[in-house]
C-alpha cells in the first residue's frame, strides 16, 4: 500500500468514525429532547390541573357558605314581581343565587374535563379515580341544595316536601359549612380528596 493509499484509508476511517459518533450523539440528543419535551408537557398539564382543582375546591366551598348576601339575590323582573307573593319573590332570589354559585362549580369542572382526558391518556386512570371522590362529594352537595330549593319553593306540593324530608333524614346534613378553623366533616372529606390529587400531581412538577 502506497503512502497516498494509506492516507486515503486513514481519512476514510476518520470520516466514518466521525459519522458514527455524530449519529450516536444525535440519537442521544433526540432521546434527551423527547424526555425534556415529555417532562415539560407533563409539568404544564399537572400545573393546569392543580390550579383548576383549587378553583373548583373554592367554588364548591362557595356553594356551602351559610351567608346569602343581598347582591347575590336578584329581584324578579318588574312585570313578573307584581303578581308574586313575598314568598315567591324570596324564593326567586334564593334560587337564582344558588344557580349562580353552581355555575361557578360547573365552569371549573368543565375546565377540568379536557385536561383529565389528556391525563388519562398519559398516566392511565389513577387520576380519574382520585377525582371521582370529589365528584361524588359534589353530587352529594348538589342533591342537598336541590332538595332545599324544592322545600322553599311555595309551589312544591306538600306530599313532595314530605317525601324529600324523609329522604333527607337518611342523609348527613352538609348544606352549610360551619366555617370552623378545623372544618366540618364534609370539608374534611373534600380536603382529603384534594390532598390525594396534590400528592399524585406535585411530583410531576419536578421534571
């Protein structure tokens, strides 16, 4: 082998080695980039869910607040109120106030829906199961509020009111938060559900 051929061979080997090294570095870089991208995606999803979770918790707490402020209770339209009794006017304001409180709950739950679907696609159904605890508690409160609205409605038949009262005797009284520092039974149950979700999601914020 001549000197020129030797130089050519060495050059080819160096170029081949560089190409192989470059390919390995590129593959490792791509793998790292994918991990970073996945980590960032999970971070953003976890952050969004946690923020909405806290808004959802506060909206549910707002439904249970025992004080109904005057600004929450709208008056019926003038053309309707002239034919209403005082009880009907009071019922109108109270029912509209609770409807507005529940609208806030539904707004946050709707915001959660798409993110929980994405979370299920990435992490499986564990997060969905954790949220089911809160959604069941929400439904329990919704039932209590619905029964209360029916009971204060002047147009509800006495037989229906009696049936509702009999049902409520078998259920715990969760209509109002006692506003104590330690929290009543319902608030404690809800907070435990929130904390379980926090424990699941917060590690994903450290990607």
